[in-house]
C-alpha cells in the first residue's frame, strides 16, 4: 500500500464557473485556471499520482498545453486512473478537504463523492469529501481563492 | 486500512481559553469557536471521519446546534470513536501538526498525546502531536489564528 | 503500517542559498533558517517522525543547538532514518509537495527524489516530490516564503 498527498489553490474571480468535485455550483464567482480549475479534483489527482510516484498533474497535464484548455477535471481524473492501472495500482480510499469561506458546500458533497467514486470505479464508501473555512483568515478567508488538500 | 486528512483553523482572540489537544494552556488569548475550538482535535476528528468516509465534524456536530456550545472537543472525539467502532473501524495511528507562532507548545505535547490515546483507547505510541511555526508569515505568523493538520 | 504528515514553512530572503530536497537551486534568494532551511526535507522528516510517533524535528534537532547551525538537512534525514530503524520501522513510501510561486522546480525534481531515496536507502519509486504554486495568493504567492507538506 502507498500513500500520497495533494494540495492545490486557485483564485476566485467573477465570470468563471465554480466547479468542485465535478459539480457545477451556482455562485457569482468561479476558479481561474487553464482547465476548469476544479481545485478539489486537482488535489485528489496529485494525491493519487503522489502515492504511485508518478509526479504531479503539472507533469502529466501541463497548463501550457492547449489540449487541456477548459478541460473538465473529471476527464483528467479518468486519465490519472488509467495511469495508476497501467502501473498495477488500484485506489484503496481517498479523502479531500475543500477550504472555502463561501459558498456552503454541504448540499453538493454527496454528488462530489459519487462523481469521484464513479470515475475511479470504486465503492462510494472509499471516497470522502469535507469542507472547512479558515474563519475569515488568510487568502481563503478573504475569499481571494479556494484551496484543497487530499490524501490517498 | 483507510487513510484520512484533517485541516482546521480558528481565530485567536483575547478573553478565550486556549485549549489544544484537550490541554488548557496558560496564554492571554484563546481560540474562537462554537465548541472549545480545539483546533488540534478538530483536525484529528476530521482525519478519522475522513478515513471512515463518514463526512466531517461540521456534519456530525453542526456549529448551529446549541448542544455543542462550549462543548469539550474531547467529548466530541469520544463520539467520533464510537461512530468508527459502529462501522467496524479501529484507529491504527494518527499524527497531527499544530501551526502556531506562539506559545511554545513543547511542554504540553506529551499530555496532548496521552489525552488523545486515552479517549481513542489506543496505545500511546500510536499517537503523535507536532508543533511548527510559519516563521512570522501568513495569518498564523501574524498570530491572527492557529491551524492544524492531521492524518489518520 | 503507520502514517504521518509534515508541514513546514521558511522565509525567502536575499543572500541565502536555496536548497530543496538536497538540491542547490540557482536563485537570487534562499530560505532563512538555523540549518540549511530545506523546507522539503523538513516536511519529509516530520512526516517520518510522526508516523513513528517520535515527535518532530524541533524535538530531535533544536534550532537553539549550535551543532545544527548551517547543517545540511540531508544529514538530519539520515539521522531520522537511523531513529526509525532503531524503532524497527522501515519507510514504505513518501510524497511531498513544495509550495513555491517561483522558481520553476521541474528541472530539479528527479534529483530531489534520488537524493531522498538514496539517504533513506529505498527504491526510487517509493519517493515522490511535487511542486505547486498558490496562484499569487497568500505568503507563498507573495513570495515571502516557501512551504512544504509531506505524508509518509
Ligand atoms: Mg490546480
Ligand atoms: Mg474547528
Ligand atoms: Mg523547518
């Protein structure tokens, strides 16, 4: 068994969709990035790649490659799963925490978990998504961006 | 075996008790929160719940519920352990890092470990508590708050 | 099997060498600290010590001890490995993410992995080093310092 950790941050800006764990969340701002900037899935992918000693998402999906412009991170997660499979790994379980002052994410958590479990083809109870705030402190507290941490 | 991660932040304010790992630490400020705001135990509980795919502490102990007003996080940790037991899990080991510019936490670490091991009913050497600073940087460096990260 | 997590931060200042994962990186600033301030190896050591319930690097290598002034963190990592061995542990795998707005770390990652695997005497494919930015946000985004997170 191997373990890995992921950490990612994206800036919150007006006029972008907010997509987290593959769920589009109704909100006046969204995350800036080359792909859909799904910070939760990015942290998950980095944890999975890390556990398999396959580098990180910047190595596999460079943000200078036009192929990944606006791509859904669900598609990238599927590619990560293929990479793991090729190396003979399967996902045992994973846990991710989304750090966001707002919006309230509780209504979307279950769908995020199902999305991730579906793409990775593992049981729902091997996936956990949590949300927390930083109580108004730091860049997440000032709502300049969202962060996510994951282990797998 | 399953793994999970926890991350939590609370603001440091005058006139509150500073409670970390179940230890009351003599200090002119303390952590603001609905419960006792024990940021270390909150991160630990989120890691444990995450590993078991049981959501997070916000789901189990909503900060809008008057039942949890001022509650000791040691009591909440016991409840988390019961939830794990009901699902057939036992705690293998856990590790937490408290991010605090001040005060020096070294004198309290051993008691925190014993507290956590005691509540979870596991051997002392399956629990580890660490402390670090952010060298004056960020919200923890400015002593606006404390953060904690855990894995289990 | 045990797991641990590490988190460390050092300030970025002119006139110091930038050493990450045991690699000296050509850059006009470097990390401030009592040792060589290798934030990546510090997070790795804390994750390893945490997994073994051996405390943290502050306990084993106090920054008030002149013995550790300017010491290479590669030497400290070797000492950590000895401590683990004495307790009957061996390293299964580890993953670390370096949080740095700049410089680009991709050209140095492979050497960092080889350094860590070499000191710990484990296969190269049990070590993973990742890099990410915080997209200009927070103290790492303002290039006031670098951070690192690890699991082992
Ligand atoms: Mg990203
Ligand atoms: Mg809390
Ligand atoms: Mg350090």
